C-alpha cells in the first residue's frame, strides 16, 4: 500500500489582463477546477480602454491520496 502525502503547496501569484467579463470567466474556471483563488480588486489598465487587470493568488489543490490494496 502506498500513499501520497497531502502537502500544502504555496500559492502562485498571477496577473490577469482583459475585459472584466473575460477575466471573470477565467477565474471562475480556475475555481471550478478546484483551485483556491484569491483576487484583488479590478484595476483599470493604462493602455487599453475597457480592459482591467486583476492580481490573483492561486493555490493548487493538494494531490489526491492513492492507495493500492
């Protein structure tokens, strides 16, 4: 029998840039894929009208425990 220890992985810091709708969809998809996502507020971009930037800390889910019998 073998098990994979569940360890906490540190978050990855990511900056997303796009329309508010596109950024929201991507963040929702990451959450649905079992990532823990913490985001900043929306900041307007300086060079693209209608685009925002969001900073996110994304923590991967711990690896699944497997066992063989």
